């Protein structure tokens, strides 16, 4: 899939006005023209809170990950549920992404609207409406290279029935047998069950078995650390792939093995090496990175792989200090409507006073948040003032991107160079 196949012209005439969070009152501009408005975040040209993406970090992260997977003879299909931003998808594909990953029919339709033609649905469609829509999309788009998961005979039957309802012109659905684990989410609980599902998929003329899929990100270790548990799980995936290959069940050459979220992609790729499969990893959060859970994992990855440079946080939420009601406590004008808290509170990173370029904010902590406010504890030796601008890093980008219809692109001087539209 090439980035130039995407049709971003659909965004050019989208008009942004003051009803969009972050757009200045009394202003309207086409999405394409936001970067021409001359706005600067520190100068106070846009209302806060505002979400920004530093372009230099986005570029670095996209290229860094592409090089990381290439050195391991793998490819990446980034999970675009993180950003749901076609402009970011285009950047990832331009830098060499093999395709994209989605989780729902809606996300699939967004990707198709903008011309993406290789998509892994790392999930299973089971509803009649959803499956019929998928079959119609496949029938109308013979160039679409699409893969869906299956983990049960019932799921296989539902998919087969949808293809049959589609008539003589309906294309088979390319499927991957999903291997899960006890107590986890979806997926066959052991290799014996997964092999039985693979055999059933191979026997169904309405389906085309193309490989094996798994997701290791939520695995809870019984003994040892999470990385050890993931490595052991990957060994089971390798064994399943080998059994399927021995029985000649795969109908694609080379067959796919896909796993690897945003935390353990290094372990997954190293564990799958030598299988003879096309290894597809699916990290979604790498492109923006974060200042929390994935930053912690990045330190582990750098230490384990001897990489000298890693991913850089690109996503910041900027807010004002609204009130200093007690010594050492500041109330900020951003809250749960502006950033996710599912993986921890945001991290206070930067402070700007009187329009100056931001400097590092140290020894501060967000201790609570409401819908529109955050509570920041700070040392009384470095008091904050009402009106200061504070830049927050976040943990787990997925649940911050979905709070914003539009995020601003900025350069290193915080000039607003463009805008990114999301489709959640």
C-alpha cells in the first residue's frame, strides 16, 4: 500500500470554526489553511485547552519504528484506533507501513473512505449487518487486501453465511485464527482449540485462511515479569503456526503471523523470527508515543535492544493555570474531557509565562481531575501564577486523541503549522 493512494483531498475544504475545540472565537478556516493563519500557541492566539502534536517528534517516531521493524525482517500495520486521523495514517504509510489495523467496521469504513487498501481487522465481526457490509465492501473493492479474525465455529459459520448471502460475486473473506489465553479477551484458549478452528476455516470455501493472530498486551504473568510471560506466549504462537504449516492449512504465501501492541513489540518480533511467516506487528501508539505507560516500556526496549535513540513524546495538552486557591495547589483549565486518565494522570512537562518559550516544569504532579479541571501540586519554592500556560504529557494516547476533533500541528517554536482531523 502506498501513501499516495490515499485521498486526503476530502479534508481540504473542511471548515473549522469556533464550535471546534481549540479554534479561536470569531475565526473560521479550511483545514488546509490552518497553517497559514500565523497562530502561535505561546502567544495566546488559540484558546486553551488545546491539543498539539509536535511535527518533529511525529516524523522521528514514524521513521524510527519503520527502521526498527525493518531490522527484524518484519513489517508494521499500525493500529489506527489510536489516532483515527487520516493525515497521520498517510504519514505512517509514506514512511513504509505495510498496511493499517482497525478494530471496528466504523474504523474500516473511515480507512476505506480515504483510500487505504490493506487492512487488518484485529477483531471479529459477528452481526449480520456488519458482516453483510463487509462482504459488500470486499465485492466492490477487488483490490482490497483485508484480513479478519476467527476464534470459534460459530464465528466461522456467521462469516460463511454472509459470503453466501452476498451471491456469486462475493469474494472469500481472508481470515486469521486468533490465539488468546486463559482469562484474556477473545481468542482460542489453547493450541488444540486454535488448530481445530484453523482446520474448519481451511475447509470453508467462503473463507481463506491466511495465518495466525494474537494480542499479548493484556497478559498477566503468573510468575516472573510481564516480558517473560509475553515471551512464553509467543512460543505458543510459534508452535501453533508450525502445526498449521505442517498440515498445509494456510492459503497464503507467505502466511501471516501478527501480534505486538505498543508495549512488547520487540519481544514479539524476536520470538517470531525464523518461522518463515510474514511477521506483522501492530503498535498504534508509537507515532505519538506518550509520557507514561509507553515511555516506561520504551526504556525497557532500549535497554534490551541496545538502541541508542528511542521514541519521543509528540502529544501535549496545553492549559492555563486558572486558580491557586491553596499554597502548593494550582487548578488547571483541562480535565477528563481533554485527556485520558485510564493509565494514570497526565504529567506536567512544561510551563510558559507571558508568552515566553516553555521551560521544563519540575517536581510537579497532577493529583486529581474533574471533567474540566486538573489539580496540580507544585513546590512552594517555584510558585505558579494565574495565567501561566502548562503543557501536559499524557499516558496511553488512545484515550486522549478521542477527546479531540482537531489537534494542532506545531513546530519547535510552537507555531501552528497545520491541523489534524480525527474520526472517532
